[in-house]
C-alpha cells in the first residue's frame, strides 16, 4: 500500500503559522515612520519598544515548552497563534508608549511556544531523512514574511494608515488559529494510512505515546550540561545573531556607513533576504541528501550548519571593501549562510529527549533569542562609541567562528539524548 502524504498538509499548516509569526513581530518596523510621528516617540524610546518583544519571548521559552509537553501540539499551537494575533491587533489601539510596550511584551509571551511546537511536529510527523527539508520549507516563511510581504504592508500604510496594519495582520492570524485547530491531528488520530505511519515510525518519528516528564530545574540542568544540547544552543545563538543584525541594524548600516540613498537601500535590502531563503531551502535538501548518502546524521546535519556559520563570519570582510555592490554581495553571502545554519532546529529534533521535547526546544529557543536582546545592544554600543560599524561586523564575524567551534568540538555525535 502506498503511503499517504498527510504530513505535507501538516507542513503547510506550520509553514503558514511561521510566516504569520514573523510577520506579526516585524510589522511594527513598517508602521514605525507614521507611528512615531503620530505618537511623538523619540528614537531612543522606539529602540526600547522594539527590544521589549525579545525580553518576554526569551524568558517564556522554558515555560512555553513545558506547556507544550502538558497540553500537546494541537491545543498549544492554536491558543498561542490566536493569542499572539490578538496582541498584534492590540498594537493598533495604542495611544502612547505604555500601550505599545505592553503589547510588545504580551506578543513575546504569546509567541513563545511556536518554534518548540514546530520542532515537536517535525519529530512527530517526519522521518529523520525528511526533517531538514521540512525545516527548510517552514523556515522560508520567516523570510517571505519579512522580504516579500513588507511591500504589501507599505502599500497598506500609505493608503489606510499604520493602525490598519496591526488590525489586518492580527485578524488574519486569529482566523488561521481556528483553521489550525480544526485541521491538525497527531499521526495516530489523523487520516494518514498505516503505510505512512509506518514510514514515519521507521524513520524515527513518534506518535506522542511517551509520557512527558514533570518539569524540574534538575531536568533543565541535565539538558544544558548535555553536550548535544549545549553545543547546539551555543551555535544557534551565534547564527541567530546574524539574523538579528539583518532585522535591526542592516538598513542603518547601508544608509549611514555606506552612504546609500534610502530608495536604493530599500531595493538592495531585499537581496540578502532572497539569499537567506535560498540558503534555508538548499540547506535542508543538502542535509537530507547527505544523510541518505552517508547514513550519518552527524555528517548530514553538521556539514551544512558549519558551512553556514563560516559564511556568517565572512561578513567582517565588508569592513575592507569600497564597492557598495561588493558589500551587498558579501552581506547576501553571509545571510545565505545564516539560512544554512537554520538547520539547528532540525538537529534539535534529532537529539532532544522524546519525553522532554517541548522543554528542550523551549530551552534551545531561549538561548537562541538571547541574541535578540544582546546583539542590538552590542551593535548599538559599538556604533555609538566609535561612529562606525567596524566593531559591529567584527562582533558578528567572531560569533560565526565561535558557533563553528561549538558544533565541531562541543556538540559531539548527532544522536538522541536519553535522560534517566
């Protein structure tokens, strides 16, 4: 009997949810020019508003992962999606700084279970040799939301005002939350035939039959002192720092350091995002091919990630280039590398203990999103102290090397961690 392909429907669900997730957290960047005029917000205060999201998002990762283990994927994902979309819409009602900060803090809390849930879905629904490709598909949603849909939001801003962006994007997410809850099922409760379930199980997937272990700080300590989890977490922090740079400081770098006009910068800024999307997709395909060719998850997962981190480190070479076109090429190469290194989530689904998948993913995402707090501050301090991005690019490049060493030395073999 030929296996059904219900796992592709599941992949479409989490890909759309991930697109909405990143669209919700980035829509404020599009609304900012009109928002600051109406509410009379200074750049310093606006920086605080932007950073508020990462504080609660990072702190909520471990609790969010624990909730995922207790409530399961279907209910947790639907509730999270609906809540974060409602918080996005709430931005449109803000009349001052307090309202915006509160909405950003709430948005960070509500979005926390998304990526731990994605990781759990991959382990549940996909055999190991398909997970990297599946990760690539849903991760591209991040870059589509940031790169391709931002012009649409810009058109809405010009015609209907900044508040309309939050209302429309929020309503879209709330509607999809109901659709997700209606359509998502675990394999054993779905319409997948036995051949597909057997295919998933033979490839290392599991159906959620393992009872989750109760939360304890002892278990957190056990996880962070396991070389697979520690190495992957360090590497993901380093990789995500490159992403954070492109989400926050890259346009300012082009305008202030390279002297590009706003219009030219706006056009060129899309190229690295396209490169990153290509890196995500090619990395997933290449990783799964390596596993099939070598039979080694360690080679299949580590090689693309290490190559990606080394490409992230190449960003520092922009400090020594005079040509703006060459700089854009280097930045595109670095962001392509960040896309390759995004396979860290796939690797996590290969090594996380089955009975603590949600907690492990939450812990992993906590370290990942420390980059959202630390990197903007480090870059801002470096630029403020020197008047140049030289030190900022050196910092990102150094993290690429540190991440490479974490995967080479700390991580060890890619195999499932077992906790007594």
